[in-house]
């Protein structure tokens, strides 16, 4: 019994060492928690800053879209028939009478060409596109085909 007591006493630690180990473990856990919290705060701060920047860019986009729409409406007003007619009158223009209009026949002039959308001699792509059969098979069809395929006997499989 004395021998077991001596053995236990030899390998047991002093109380102050146990306290230091406990304090050390507590401090390590505390440092890990503080590091995790600082990383979380850093990521959160960067995310908030980027979110604010995105909001500012969206506000700029909306302001530019508003300005563009405003300019388009001003252009539409300035080029309307009534405004253009009034501007022409203000500059001294007047409407031509039928006696003042002169038609000139130009030999060889056939008028304006009509817009050609496609060459009529070339085949159009309006026909159905050609798709490889490998891309038209669904995964359900492929799976059913795999189950219906005959199994290869083991004797035919070689090294």
C-alpha cells in the first residue's frame, strides 16, 4: 500500500501546477474565442461597407436613368410636330403651295430600295436547328436504357 502511495505521490502534480494548467487552458480558449470574434467583426464590417457602396452605385444608376428619361422626354417635346412647325415659322419658313412644288423626273432613278432582311437565294435558319441526339435524351430515358441493357457475363470480362 505504501508503495502505491509513493507511486501516486511521485506522479501527482502540485496544486499550483494544476491551477496554472487550468488558467492556461482558460486563456487559450479565451484567445481562440477573441480571434473568432475579430474575424467575424472584420468580415461583417467589410460586408457592410460593400453593401453601402452597392447602395450608392444603385442610387447613381437611378439618378442617371432619371436624367436619361428626362432628356428623352425633352427631345420628344422639341421634335414634336407642333414645336417644329412653330420653330420653322419663327425662322421665316412657310408651307409650300401646290403651284410651288416642282416634280423632277430623273432618268434611271428607281426610287428608294426596299430593305432586304435576308438573301432569298440562301437558305434561312428558320428550319429547326440540328441537335445531336446525345443532347436530346433525358436522364430518365438514359437510366431506363441502362437498366434494359444486357449484362455482360463475367466469363467475357478479361484482364
